[in-house]
C-alpha cells in the first residue's frame, strides 16, 4: 500500500515538474516580450485558481496558484471594455500597435519552441544521437515477421497493412495495441490490405514483455512491433563502430542463428555482455562477418539489477540527427526542432482528416504517466519528453481557437484586414464558442486517459 502511494506521489511530482517547466517557459515568453513592448504586467501566475503564494515587485504580482494545469500573464489594458485614462495608455496592451500585440501573443508558443531547441541542442552537444520517427514507423504495417510469432502462424506477410482488429478500425500501431489489450488473449479477427486486395486472418495474441519473455505481466502482442534487423545509425565510440558495422548494414545471422527481426537480434546482444559475437551482415549486396563484443550496461528488470549487452546501434524506421561538435549542435538542434514540429503538425492534420484515430489524443493523466516513466529511466529521458511536449504545447496554442494564442492572432488578422478591431459582441460570441470547443477537447482527452487506465 505504501509503495503504491509512493509511486503515485512520485508520478504526480514529476508531472508537476514537467508541466511547470513548460508553462513557465510559455508564460515567460508572453511576460518578457510584453515588458519589452512597454506593457504593464499586473500578474504572472503559474497555475490557475486560488492563490497559494504571491509576491509583488513593482507593478507585477508573481503568483503560484492552486491548479497546476497552466498559467497566465495578466496585462494592463487587455480588457477593451474598460476605458484607459489617456495618461496610462502608454502602458496598455490594447493601445499598442498591432505588430507589438502580435509579437506578445506569439512569444508564448515561440518560447515553447525555444525550450525544445535548447534541450535538443544540449542533447546533441553531448554526442547523443537524436531519433526522428516517421509516420511509416507509426503505421500498423507488418515490417518483419519473426518465425513462430502469431502473425507468422496466421499467414500475414511483410508489407501487409492492418486496417481493423475485431471490426475496430486501426490507423496506428497505438490503435492496434489498444485493440489487442481488449482481446484478453483470445483469437482476434485481423483485416489487412495486401496489394489491392483485402484479406482476413484469425490471429491469437500472446503475452510478451520488452525483454522478449512471455509472462503474466507482459502485454498481448501479435508481432506487429517487429522491425527488420537493419542498422540505420551506428553511434560513435561504441562496440559496433569499433567492429566496423556501418549505417545500412542488414544483420543476417549471429553465431550462425538467422536474424529475421530487430528484437530477435537485440535479445541475443542483451544476453551476451562482454562476450564476442560473430555477426554476419549484408552490405551493398555482399555478405561479410564481423566480431562484435557487446558492452556491459546496468539495467533493471522486474525490480532487480541486471547486466545487459549493448553495441550502440539504432534500427530502421526512423532517421537520426547527430552533431559533430557543440558548435554544429546549435544548427542541428534547430533542424531537429523543425522535424519534430513538422511531424506534430502532420499528425494533427491526419487526425482532422480521420487518417489517424482521435483516440490517440491524451490528457493530463497520460502526461503524468509518461513523466513518471521517463523520470524512472533518467534525467535525459525526462528532458526529452519535456521537449516533445513543449512542441505540442506550442503548436496547439497556435490553433485558431478563441481563448488560445492562435485565437488572438486570428482576431488580430481580422483587425489587419478590416482596419478596425472586431466588435465586442463578435469577440464574446467567438470566445464562448472557443471555450466550449476547448472544454470538449479536454474532456475527450480525459476520457481517452481513463480508457487507457481501464485497459
């Protein structure tokens, strides 16, 4: 009981840390640009609701409020229904030129992208490769088939695209995992598109943990996560680089055992730290044999410390960004931020068009769970999660929904076209619609979170 309470408390703590970092950066963007533009800032609050603690410096009251799900900056002159005396108009937000008001609003999302850039640049400057997933990786396509796996026994082939499981539409691998979790291990009907034809198979999921072992605590799988044993990137100063392994090599066999999937390969490597392995690879149509000795690393499995082997490679399905030095990390960090932002925008577009299920939308429970899990893996993983969430926060805030930053920018765009602000009644109506829409999205995300917990 005490252990469960401790786990929940730890998860909530890391949730507050991650969310606090994102909100602080976002609101600081609004704050610092407002101050630069000469607008008086009345309140700078982390969180909403009742004040927990506050301290006034000059015109600004700095607050920590009770509900840690956001924050706000209250500027003088934001409420256009209140008359501002002529001698105070120099400090009023509403009386600033349109371009300055736009910069103040843009600064919040802009600082979210800046936070991601700083984290990515620091990550790359330390010599770590930064993976960029693709939608091909997230699509429920059979990329490799392990001998004896459920999809192998059922007759699925490499290249098959799963479209439904038990008549439930599947658009991403996450959808597929949700459907399999509901199966309870019972046979499922899997519909796939093979070429131009639709085919149906009966597949029986089995339990499989991340270590490849079957146990009662593992999730139900059919082999959809399997990827071919193709090396997309070899990390510097690792056993793989020392042995001569190169980007693009396909592992054919280890110690004479044929390799058909990435996880099959990693299971053998994990099990042989400090043990030389004869690895046969295919390179440019020719086969050659390398000797690679996995480097020992400490890990935790089922709560117990274990030593596993690693050789320092990344698999196919995702591109990787590297920096040769801390200086080049500054440029590559910007490139990585752009690529992840592009992926997020495409994902939102696919949700709006129905290509990706809206069930993938997550709320505070999912963020809390992800924060706790990332913290367990270490500080770098927690910062990487914060970078990805910061991109999402920045892009979502730019959507043209009233009450969000994008909604304010929409009003400013109308003002630029009409050469006058929208009427007070028009703004009120659109803001009410925006609030209803935003509340609906939050409730839907919370509903998805609860469903994931129940599953």
